[in-house]
C-alpha cells in the first residue's frame, strides 16, 4: 500500500484555531449505475480488492524538489512571527494561486500546522485543483490532526465522490494508523461513498497482535507461604560446634498465568458510517448486525448484492429507454 498524501510530521504542532465544527452532511450524489464492486459477493479468501486503482503522486522528483524549496521560502518569508501583514497577504495569495497538482503535497507539507487562514488558503487551492485537488482534500480530511480543518476539507469535496476521493478513503481504511482508519470511515459516510461498504465491513475492528509473540503477559498468585528448614550449614569454633539452618519458602495455592494476549480495537466511526449507509441504501435496519463481521459478510452476499443487481438492471433499462426516446426510435 502506498503512503497517503503525507505522513504525519512529529514536529508539527496543531494549529491554534476556533472550536471545531462538524462537517455539513452532503447530499447523496446520483449515480448512473451501481458501482461494480457492489454487484459481486465478497471473496472467500484473500483481501478485499481496492475500490479504484491506487493513486500516484503527479509530477516528477525534480518538480517536487523545486516546490519543496518554494514553499519553504514562502513559509519563512510570509508566515514567520516577524512577517509583516503585507508579506502575509502576499503569501496567502501565492498559496491560493498554486493550482499545479505537483505542488500540492509540497505545499501542505511545508504549511501543515500553520494558523487557520493559511490552511484554508491551502484548501481553497486544492478545491480548484480538479481530480488531484479532490484527492488532496480527502487526504487532509483523513490525516490532519485539527478537526476544524478536516471538516473544512470535507465541505469542499464534490458529490458524488470521485475516484480520487475513493482512492484516499481506500488508503485510509488500509492504514495501520487507527485514527486514520476511523476518519476514513467517517469520510466515507460523509460523502456517501457506497463503494467503500465492503472495505468498511472488515475495517470495523482490528487486533494488535499477529500471533507471533509468546510468553507470559501477567500472572496472579493466590496462596500462602510456608517456611521450612531446607538445609543446615555446620558451624565450627574453638571447643564448640553447631549448625546454621537454611530456611526455604514453599508457596501453597494457585498461580494464574496470562499468555498470548490479543487486544481488539473497535473503530466506532467506521461502524457508525457502515450502519448509516447500508440502512439508508438498503431500506432495512442493519444495526442488528452489530460488530459481527461474519454476519455482515452474509448480509452483503445474500441480501445486499442481489438488491444492487436488481437496481443496476433497472438503471440500465431506464438508460436504454432514455436513449431510445432521445433518438426518436419507435
């Protein structure tokens, strides 16, 4: 799996901003046909196939290096503590006008952690950047540590979600970062990305062990200690002799050992989005499936896939009828 738009920088501090605002619930986008991955059952072995092909960063290494230097200079010149208001306004204008997709990752990497006016200018540039801008916005909505910035990025996404947005959601759900997984699930629900339903089913929870670790994790002893003479050591002196006892300890009781622990992490955002989307899309309450992945898989294969196959057939027939009517054919 490729790295997402930008790995989190340990040195970046969260922006100082107003209280986070929840993203507005977008209208459900109308689709001409049912997504292909909802028309076939889940695989019985192996992983879930990607929703869309993996995203590749646009541009060349030379362009990336040039943009890295450009935005490092903009940050130093316009957004440092000593920058004048005129220099800051010039820097914001530079950011808003940077719509070359090859610059997006460099721009966000250099300015991540700045005040909200700077980050909103970055998001405005992404919003004008077409497909690549949509991928960048979705990546920020998943990865940025500031909830307000994530909400602003989500608000700028188009409906229905493009393949670029689906690629970012797919990457997020496959991440090893549990925060990103949860946020990717939330973003899938916010954009009504029904293509993500198969991946959401299996991203609801994860355990933290691969089964290769062995040995005690903890132990509890309940009992009593009994002292006894384990041995004696002869002690000899002038005209005297004796024995020094060696005291041993015997524990009588029960010892409970805890071995091979597995911690399961539940992704509440993923689960909530899955239930909300599938309930809305199928017309039946899926909350009863709870966190049981096997029950979800059976429901998807036996109930949801046949439903979507019928829906896709109806959409195809409607499209054919519309095409015939537009040509005036009898």
